[in-house]
C-alpha cells in the first residue's frame, strides 16, 4: 500500500458567553492553541505475510486448547475413578446399620434425660412431703399432751400415729429406690449415650466403616443398657451392695488398630511411650482408683446408717404418740416429739444431701479410671504394634481424659519413676 499523507491546519477559536449574575458580570474567554498534524506513515503490509501470521497464531491457539482439554479430561477421569473407588469400599448396608444405631442411641438419650428429670422430681417432692408429714405428726403429739381427756386427745393421738406410720412406709420405699441415685444414673446414661452417638458420627465422617464397627457400636449400646437400666422393678441396680464395685458400662476391650493409622513404621510406639503409659497406669491404680473406691465405701456406709435411722425414728415417734395421755409420765410425749424432729433432720441429710447420688458419683468415677486402665493395658499387652491403637493418639486421649497436657503427663510418669515407693500426686486433675 502506498503511504498516506495527511496535512491539515485547524484553528479553533471559541469564546464563552458571559455569565450574568445579580451582583455583577463575569466574562471569560478561552483561546485554544493551534494544533498542527504532520504526515503519518503506515508500514506496508503484504497480504501473504498477513495470512501466514494469522495461520501461526491459529495453530498455537489450537495446540493450547487441545492441551487444556486433555488435562481436564484426565483430571475428571481421576475424580470419577476415586469416587467410584470410595463408593465400592463403603458398603451401603453397613452405613444404613450405623445410621439405624445412631437413631436408637439418640432416642435413648432423650429417654434417659426425661426419666432422670422425673426421678429428680421424685426426690424433691417425696422429701418435702415426708418432712411436712413428720413435723405435723410431732406437732400433733405435742398438742395431744396439752389437751384434756376426750375426743380432742384421741383425734390428735390417732392423727399423729397415722402420719408417723405413713411416713415410715414412704421412707422405706425412698430408701430402697434412692431417687437421687436413680437420677444420677440416668444423667450418666444420657451423657454416655451422647458419647456413643458422637463416636459413630466420627466413624462415618472418617469413611470406610465395616461390619466390625457395627458390631462394636451394638456391643457398646447393649452394655450401657445393662449398666443403667430404665425399669425400677427387677432390673434396678443394687443400692446397698455388700462390696463397692466400680461402674462398668463398656464391653470387653478388643485389640484392634485405631483410626490413626501407622506413623513412622512403628504405629507411634516406642519404649519410652510404653514405659510412660505403664507409670501412668500404676499411679491410676494406686491413687485415683483406690481413693474413689475408699470414698465410695464411706458414702455407702453413711447412706446405710441414714436409711436405717430414718424409719426407726418415725417408728419410735409413732409409739410415743400412741401412748400420749395413757400414762402420767412425759416419756411418751418426748418420744413422739423428739423422734419426729430427729427423723426430719436425718431424712434431710439423706435425701436433701443426696448421699445416694454422691455414692453413685464415686462409683462412676472409679469406673472411668477402670476404663482408662483397660484401654492402656489392652494396648501395652499386645505384642504386635500394628494391631495396637496409634501410640501418639492414645497418649493424647489419656492426657485429655486426665485433664493434663502431654508435658504434664510425661512429668507425672517421670516423677512416678523417681519415687517408686509412693507419689502424693493424683493422676487425674479433673476430679
């Protein structure tokens, strides 16, 4: 193409109109400079060169687009293969069973929670009723001693005796079932069922559950049902056992590899960690477990003494009130009034102080330490480290269960090693 020459001379001259205001006139004029445009030369482009350049660009674009599409196809194929592999590795029937167990566990949580609230209400209502009836019977026995012989004396004596007999029957029932202890059992059961529910959710979120997970979840649910039964008649836990035993709500520990997998070829275990776990286990047995069994025994003895004293005092009150006015001595009146006052104090200590609940708390805490003990022993006794739970994960679990950091757990094991006779420190910092 030939060159193009453009030459022009432009002259612009404008003048802004004057702006009139009320107080004056402002005028403005803008004179624009002349703009001169010289010749502009464009390079010569041949048609052949232009076609070749377009073809080169076309080829590069096609190659880049093909590469991108191939990469996308390979990535999509890998994703489909991975999804297909995960689908095949997870049995839908196993997942359905785990969800069915989760639904049953959630239902049990609500059942135990509601029944626990109901039995806690029993404790408050029965204690209030028993104390009101006992004080009323003592008051009537005192009034009967000031009344003249006749209908008023007989009615007061009879009313006081009937109230004492009724209170004795209620106390025998309350002391046998221990409503405060029943409420604590249901609270523990609700908490532990929530724990099972969370464990099943965790197993499903990690993926690839198998039939062993289903059997393990079933065993845990049935063991917990047995440990904390709902009915009162026939299946109720013995409230005054001859020997204090820790609560047990878990099935037999099975040796299996945990969810952590293997780390550094030894599944997270070494000689130092095994020795640390054994030292922690020794402290648990000697200090925490033994201490809570001892405290549970003391709470049981106190509860037995209070459970016998309450009905015995109300029986004495009934005898005293029945003899008011028949003898000239004051022993009957004193027995009817003082026995009623003492029975109120004893019942308030037993059921208002919830001694049965304290005993159950000590028993469940001892069971908690027993569970940690079995968990550690089931791993350290296993010779094949690949069948153990991952050592680092087990160490972290034990530290959290005892309310300690990892460094504090190591310090506890080291101090136990130095002082082989006895250590004053307890393993647990939670309770």
